[in-house]
């Protein structure tokens, strides 16, 4: 049986990891698993060697963009930068590959290449959360979803940053060979076959600098009392303003009303406690002022995209037990099926 041809177009300055992910998932021989093997071909514009970002490793490819045009699957790694110019030759090759029925995918900012080629018009897509707004702004015909790890929209797929490219590649294997095979490939890579949640759990959302704001004393006061019953009326009384005035100031300076800010702060505190302590979800909910574990879960999923338990599993830092603390990570093997 002819192999499934996977083309990986690379440009000078692309990150090495995103290129390597494609080779690791599709390029390793797995005759005991795959009904139809993959054949990965790295392709360059003009067949000139390229230097990767960071490690500055030189990649010499034996194929040009003609192989992109003839591929069964094309995976575009992250671009050198989200605003990098996409060569016209690559744009043409991507369009032709799509016209001929190829499955086209992008990792991280590779989505900008697909969007430049018009392949995301009218489709749902994603990219790294840091650049999702830029993608939506530059390509208004694309429905950008910044909260997910990857999107498969028909024959066109996109993923969030870096490791999410691995999630997407495993999803493509699942589509080709089934869930059991994808789970076994994940097992051999020592990664989960499917991660819970989306990018929201990884997004760093810095608070506005309010140190010089008239709200600063009130914010500090409220943060020190998150475990207490704080109402809009109580916040307004502490600030010595009307509830209407307080709401107007919060919206102008923080972009949200007071009680929404308060809930956001309580979820942030819950994240910290989930990372740093082994307190139960019920106890964390009480300490954050969210009352019950069920209430915490509702707000936590809404803000972080995963349940508190899933967040703890991903981010919990075990306490240091002394100078001989082990740095090994225990990995449970994912089940087949």
C-alpha cells in the first residue's frame, strides 16, 4: 500500500519543536500499529537549507514545494513570527494542495499561513492565545476561537501553541486509524491521548496596573477578604461611593463590573490553592468565598476551561520534602480505546 504522504513546509527561522512534533507523530515507523504507513517529507522554498529558531539547527530538505502540492496531508509548523511574511510560492502550494483534496493543518502561528492562502475563510480556527486577536483582526472572514487546543473544520485543522500541535497531530492519527491506535501512539510518546479543557487554563491574564488608581485600596481590601460575603453594597460602602458610581469606575478601569471582578479574583485564588496545597475542593471553595465545591466548579470551568480537579492534576506542585526530593514525574498510562 502506498504511504500516506505528509508534507511539512519549513521556512528560515521556524521553531524546531513544532517541526519535530510532525516528524515524531507521523515519521516514526510503526508497522505494528498503522494499516497505512505515513511518509514525512520536509519541504523548503527553493530547496535552500533553513536555520531553526532558538537552537539554530540547519535543516537540509530533499524536496521543494512540489511535494506540498502532491501531499495527502500538509502540516505547516509555527511561523518565525505571527507577522512574518508568507512567501507567495508557499501560499500557491497550499491552495493547490487544498484544491487537490489534501488535508491541510497548521500548528500555532502556522494558521496565519493558511489564512493568507484563504483556506480559513468561513471556517472556525484557532492559534496561540497571544496571537488570536491579531488573527481575527487581520482575517475577519475567519471565526477565531482562542479558547481551544485545536480545531478540525472539515479538511482544514489548526492548533494552539507548541504542545497543542501534538494534540492536533494525535487527533489526525485518530481520524486515520481510530482511537485505539492514537491512544497507543500517545502512550509511546508518554503523553495523554486527549487533554481536558482548552487554552484558557494556560492563558496568563495580567491584572491592570491599578496601583495609582483610586480603586487600589478597595481592591486590596477585597482581596484580603475573599472568604467573606462581599456584596456590591458592601464594596460601595467601603469605597464611600454609590453602587452606581462604583460599577462605573470598575467598568472604566478594569473592564468589568465589581461582582464579576470579585468572582474572577476568587477563581484566581482557587487556582493558587489548587497548585500549592492539597486542600479539598470543598475547603478551597470555602476559603475563596464561593461556598460549595459545586459552585466553585461552575465558575472555575467558566473561567479556566477545566474542572478544579483537572487543573490540579495538571499544575499541582508537590511540597518539598527535603534535600532528597525526587524530581521524577509519575505518568499513568492512558487506557486503550
